[in-house]
C-alpha cells in the first residue's frame, strides 16, 4: 500500500465491470466506483470517466448466430451507448455528460483543443464527463482500439494528474497470478522499462496478464507526461475505500517530471505514425544536436504510405530518433529524397516549403 494525492483523475472502467454477463448494464461493481466519484467530488476533486460497455449493453437487441459483423457491432454500440449512460446517471444527483471520441478527434490539433475546452467547461459546471470511443461510426483506421489507451489520451487532453485503470486483477504482478501461485504483486513502479513490459507478455504481443500490455502502454504515456497511474482491481469495493483514504491497493506508477510543453506531448504521445523516414548521419546530427528541421537532402529512403500532414518516425540506422508531421507525402518524398530544397518545386511541381518536417513539428524520442 502506498500513499498518494491527486486533484483531477481519469478513471477507466472496462466492459467486464459495466456488463459482467456481457449482455446488459449492471450495478454489481459500479456502486463502489460511483461512491468514490461522489465522495471525491465532495472533497473538491475532479473526476472524468472513460467507460466501456456500449457494445455489451446493446448486444441483446442485435442477436446474431455468428460472430457479429462491423455493422452489427456498430448497431450494438448505438443502442447500448444510451443504456450505458443511463446506467451511470442513476448513481448521481449531478449531470453526466457524454463525450464520444475517435482517434481522428485526437490527431487533429484543432479538434484536440476543442475536446480540451469542452472537458474544462464541463468540470467548471460540475458535470461528470463520461468518455467512450465512438464505436457506432468509427472504422478501424480511425479507432484508438482499446479503452486503456483512450483513457491515457483522455488524461493528457484533460490535463489530469492521475489515471486510475480498473482491471480484473489486483495490479501488475511478477507473473500471471492466475497461472503461477508464486506471482507477487508489484506495489510501486519507479520507471516503466522494457523489463516491465516483459511482465505483460513481451514486446509485440497482447498475450499477458489481463490485457496488461495495453495498460502498461497507457501508463507509459501518462507517467512520461507527469501523470501518475494506478492499476487496481475494479471489482473490489475495498480498493476504492482505500483510495478515499489516500492508499493504493494495486500498482502505482510514479509520474516523471515532464520536460515537454502541451503541443510536444500531443506530438509525442497522441499521434500514431503512418510511416518512416530514414535519414543519414548528418541529418540525424542536425536534428538531434542543433534543433534543425529535416531537409530532403538528408533523406535516404521512405517506408510506408502516408499523406501530407501525417506523423512519421525519423530513423537513423537502427535507431528511431524523432517523430514529426511531414509536410510532404511518401510519394513526394520518394521523388525528392537526397535533393537540395531549391529543387523541390521543379521536381514535383509544387512546394510546401524547404523543410520536409519543420523543427516546430518535430520531437526527439
């Protein structure tokens, strides 16, 4: 158990807590969470929920004899979303506000700031923001994909100081406690390293302890931005009693001192990359040591298909050194790589400027 303090928290609640039987919303596990929300607000703290459960809540009205199609799942989400919100609203005597997001809302800087302003205003009006992915319309390429990472993005956009991820196990263990009786709970994590990720099943796999990899991905995004993160067992009411007393029953990931401003954190943690630009040693040095923009002359090759304005990684040898917004598409870059900036227009017929990635749109990794 560890002591902790907070002022604004995002709490992520998964479908297993919202709809334990997989077909309808239930109060079984939510009463303790709702009481925690209410009592925290009475202490002057602010809470934002990231709630799953819309597909499960609408499943009973869209019966299928097979694995549901995308359209059927979207119909389930559309029906279930109102039920999920009504299920939350019955616990509170203050307004609940629905915010449905797709990844597109987060990668667009203007919309990102608008989401931030909406959450800020809702909190000022003492409403409870309840965030979910817009599963009724989102297609795969516009989805965050899991609500652990959606909760991390919500914590970033809401400028929270704490993320609480409710899991079906007590926290991060040295091994899967359901398979290994010698597994031990890790109460505190100072820094999320590759060794910590290996506890979730290793890199490149989602096989781990209770979907732990996405929880660690979410925690990493947050702690690197100065947001402490907790993984707790959301099915145990005593966990929330302890949190009200300033104690953590679970795993606490300590926040690191953020070195970046808000735009840099948005670039680094929120934007997914669509491709990769491989650069030479001179370009790497100019970017890493002198804060320079990336010019076409330093580009060796281009990997992936991406459009102008999308985020890409910058790689030198086997090291990813930076991430930024490319002013040119992958097809453009293949045509102009290795050229001096003055030759861009005569090569492709137009120019967006001398830089491929301007230093204002570039972050070192």
